[in-house]
C-alpha cells in the first residue's frame, strides 16, 4: 500500500546519553518523514543509532532536541501518561526476543494489551480470535510460549502487535532469532498484513531480506543520515 499521507515526522532530532561525566551522542540532527502504509527499514551497523531512532518514534525515549510529530500531533512536552496512551492506541511493537509472558497461553498473551486498555471481554475475545486466525495460530490458543517454535512465537508477537488495530508497527530485528526459511515466512506474512490492512511497518534491522522487501531504506552511520537516506 502506498500513500503520500504523512504519519510520522522527525525534525532535526538529536539524542545524547550521559555516562558519568561523558556524553555519548547517539543521533545527530536527523530528519525523517514516514508515510502511511509504508514498509520501511532503518539500517546501519551496530551503534549507528537505528534502535534509538525506533525508540524515539515509539515514544519509548525522548529526543534531546528536535520535534516528533505523529499523525499531525506534536509529541514534544507530552507527559509520560499521554505518551503511554499513544503507544497503547496507535502503535504495536515486535521484538527479536518475542517478549511473551511464559505463564500465559497464546490467547492470553495476545489479549494482554487489551486488558491494559480496559476493553470489555466480548470485544477482547472477538479481536483476539480474529488476529490469531490472521497469523495462522488458531490451533495453538491454549499452548504456552515454551511449547511453540521460534517462528510460531514470533507470529504470536505479531498478533499481539496487531490486536489493538495500530496505525504503526515498530519491529526491532524481528527475524534475528529465526532460521532463514522461518524468517522469510514471517517477513512474507508481515508484508501481506501491510498490504491488506494498510498498517505502517518500520523495521530496525541488519537482515538483507527485510531490506530487499522494504519500500524505502533509511541508512544511519554514526548517528547521522547517510546521504539523507536511500529511497528504492
């Protein structure tokens, strides 16, 4: 799905971390615009700032300077509770380590974010059932994460990210702990969800397969945009 409508804008973003008396600069004055429905990859070597960029987009970290705009709303100066509301209602997250709760079964893991939003039981059931079917795990709803393969656990993570009907899904190295074939299958599923649901996907990745399928690549080096980012 392609659209010219802007959903995220980073304007002259910098990020510094204080380590004792030392200041480490992770991002240096970067500006990036993301359009609705994009399948976008942020790439670069370790320490380039790609995970920091993803965290700032996801309201998990605040920039040291610059502004972040999400769907026309300036996020600068919002309280932690306001940022948490945006994360809960507008964003989904997929991590390389899956981050599933081991004591909960698959249905309960996917349902958990809806509990946090205070959603009613009937609507939770409908949403969870639908999204688990979309990722092909309807036979495994009563299984615990430890009973699933790595690829199946990542599908659970995708379902959990999708269940809140987010505008954007942020994926940090989502194929890193998967074998090549499983990674390709997971990536194909995310690409199909991007196409059919119109959800914007933003990856932080080293995976060449993701780069090959991305509509656009943003390349970072030493916290700076390299040549302003690469557009395929």
